[in-house]
C-alpha cells in the first residue's frame, strides 16, 4: 500500500513554486549543467486533478511501488503550478500529453505568440518536446500507445443518415454545422479554422459550451448543434448517442501520453523501466474504458488502476 501523504507536502510545493526547492531554477536563459540522473527511492507523482490524470498517476505509483519505490500522489490542478514544482524536484513524475506540453513549454520559453512546435507527427513532436524539456532539468520518457487528443463527434443517427465515418466525409457532404466547443475554438487552428481549411467543413457558428462538457454533448444530442469538440478518450459518448468522426487528414497534433520526470531525482533506469512497462499495453480504447469506470460507474481511480494493471500482469493481484 502507498504510505499516507506526508503533512509537509503542501509546504514543499509552496517552496517549489517560490523557487526555493532543491533543484536549479531554470527561468534564466543560459547554460545549465544537468545533474546526473537521480534515483530517489521516495517519489511524488503529480496529478492534474481530472479523472484521466488521476488514473495515470495511480498506475505510475503502482508500477513504481512494484519496482521498489515509495510513492505518494499530489494533485495540483494547474500546469502553471505543477510544472515549476516538477522542475524544482518537489514533484518527481507527472503524466503529460506530448504535443500539448511541447507547446506549453515553447510558450513559456519563447513567449505566448511563438509558433507552435507540436505536430501531428509523433517523432517531430517528441524531438521538440525533449529539446525544450532538457534544459529545464526534465526528462521525457518514451510515449505509449494511448493518445488523448481533440476529436469531433456527431450523433450516430446523423452519421448514418449522411454516411459519415470521417471528418473528410463531413466536408465532402457540404453540410452546414454548428459546432459545440470552447470559446477559443473560433481562433485555434485545430478547431473551427482547421475544420474549414483542412476539411472544407461548413462551420456556420461555434456554440461556446466547452470542450466535451455535458451541455455541449446535449446540444448535439438535441439537434441544436451538429458537431461537438471532445477528446479521443471521452468515456460518455455512448450515453448521448454520439460517435467520433476519424481525423483522416491529421488535423490534430500527436498528444500521446508521456511520463515526464525530474532528471535529478527520477531520471534513473529504474524509474524508466518501471513506467515503460505501461507503454506496451495501455491503448486509447483502454483509457476511455478506464475513464468510464470512474466517471460513470463511480469507482475509485486507485481501484480501477490496480484492477487494470493486475489484469495485464503488471502488478500482483
């Protein structure tokens, strides 16, 4: 069993965010000599506080415990908070998304208006991400098979009526659609502009109901909107009678799940080997099913994570 959270974790996080942690501050641009890969035996795993991140953090903890590490999980819901703590060594491991994290680090280093570095090509994305992460004392481990990227869904009835399986099909059908999504969809290249330019989809309006929210999905279910922006691991599409349309022209970037570690504390082969074991088994479909067990069936993330890893033979039952 994982030991209970130490009472000093909140204080340690506060120190990390104030720049007083044990690791080097890398906000100044300049030469930084990276320490050798560390192998701390007690590791803090960060979660971003939503279901999927909680599940991944639990799986990381169980795999590391099986490899002989002591772990605790710290939930920090804002990347602006947990990433500096990861740099400073107050958080040692976090599950991240390759393209999203690459673009976030790029904006942090080069400014909010810097051109994006995430790409639909995984190799290109990983190269950019690792180049940005390394000077900050971070090591990005290998990506797994699971991908959580933006995706678009319609009702199953709408898809059947118009013979739609892909976004390309929707563009070719020349159907006007209202899109339920977040406010930012109006300008983001992966969203309404990309649907128009890459697929030729006639997006007549963006209905600002959020990304994959219940309200957004209900709007499509009722026919108020025809298309909803969600994610590839959305576990509730069936509940609303929705189906994903395949991104057949690769509009979306490669948001494969990757563990990111503080190199000075968790850059050892022991940590890498333990977390790499998940890469060969966890798929996008698996992750969607695990999300559903937590969100729809109300099971605890730790129980769902343990059952999954046990079933895959990665941890003992």
